[in-house]
C-alpha cells in the first residue's frame, strides 16, 4: 500500500495535466511489445539518457533482463550504472531534495507513466521539445507547456527551433529525423512494457479464458436442454 501511494504522489504532475484540459495533437506511437530488439534499445536509451533523473523503481533489473532476453552479465555491464545488485529495483541515484532544488520539483518515477498517460502521449511528449529562451533550461514542450526539464535527447535530435511560420527546423543532432523517431519509439516501448510487464501474457491468457467460456457455454446449454426436455 505504501508503494502505491508513493507511485500516485510521483505521478501527481502528470495527473494534474490530465485534469487541466490541455488538448494537443498526439502522434501514433504504434508500439509493438513483441519487438524485443526495440525494447532492448529502449532500455539502453532510457538508462543512458533518462535514468540519471528518473527511476522505474517498481521494476527490477533482473526481471527486465529475463523478459527482454538480456543476460545477467550484459545487464550489469551495459545497463547498470550504480553499485546496485541485479535483483534490486531500478532506482536512480539523484537525491530527491537536490533534484527538487535543481528542477523545481522532484523528477517523477516513470514506471507507470505510459499506463496513466498512454503510449501516444509519451511518444509525442518526447518529440515535443523546442527551443524557448524564456524557460530556465532554454526549452519548452508542445505537449507539456512550461515543462521543467531539459531536452535530454538533444544530443541525438539536435535543437528544434520554431520559425515565424510555425514550422520546426532541427539541426545538430547525431540522428536524422527517421532515426530519432525510432529512438523515441524505442524509449516509449520500454516505458509501455515497464508499466505492465505481463501485458502480453495477460492478453494471451484472456484469449484462452474466452475460448474456455465459449466451450463451457455450449456444454451448459446442451446440458440445460437435456435437463429441461422432460419438463415440457
């Protein structure tokens, strides 16, 4: 119960935005949880660019490695940047008080953000940064106006600049537009997986349950006819 309350508190800024009525156009993320290669790239990008401030503290390194087909040694060497053990939760190392002082608010845990907001919101948010000198970190976000975080993927994308006609010009990134879109989709996919690791198993089990109920209905109907034929 305590962990549930912590998760809700860390998501309050996100929930507040949901209640504010702020409407934006969201792009389709088209996440495929069967694409393990994309999910592995997603955890790689998340750990390198996001985990310095944000945690996914309701996931365990070991569980992620097992689900995504990553060996324990590879998980330790490529995706774990603290002295945590592989069976521990995926927490970031930044002190909450310092983070609140630096960013104005403690960066929220992102384990459940894709479930609360939806994959299209997360995908569009990560693509929504643009240059805004009036903001503390020099950027704003078209999905989350007055956002209080820097554009952490600027090294990959470059800095989007809005022109007078409303168009966006991006220069200076390591990736071209198509490659950056895929990188954002990979991170989004990891967060979708992280929010519900058993989603694929649940959906598969749901099919079997529906099949069982259908067969049981036929059996029950035939049995009912057998019992009631003497009544009439």
